[in-house]
């Protein structure tokens, strides 16, 4: 199983496998055909409230992670996560985000859940 996180602004690489955009909003300044996105499961993204709370600097990454994992227990998100797990078992999956700090983002949480 191979899951990795990359910024969507980086050019695609041959070993990316399935390229999955995990942001709710389309990244600014990026043409859809240039992104080479295979899937865009918006139901896996953090809620607007959680995203705003985290980006406002009101809490730690650990607290964000805990709250986000709780959101991922909802039926729609859990089903989408299971689908990604199946894809990850079948081959490489690259989670794409516009986050400037992908190592402390929802994409990292997803990657950890998929790899664990």
C-alpha cells in the first residue's frame, strides 16, 4: 500500500497512481486539465467550521486531527474513506492539497488513516 501527500501545484509524476484532490474548493490559479485529478471526493474534506477554526489559529494540529477524525466517522465520509482504502490496496494513491503545510493538514490525517 502506497499513500502519499503532495501539493497540487507540483507537476504530476509517473508514480503518482490515483490522484485524489482532498480539498473542498478547487485550487486557485490551476486549470482543471493541468491538475490531472482522477477523483475529487468532497465528502472527505473537513467541515467549513472546522477548517475555519483551524486556519484561524485557534487550536493545535493535534486537536484539529482529533476533531477531523470524528467527522470522518460520519456515514458518507466513512464510505468514501473505505473506497480510498480499497484504491490504496490496489496501487499507489496520491492525496493532493493546496495547503502550504501539507504535513499538518487534513491530507496528512487522511494519509495516516489510509496507511495505518
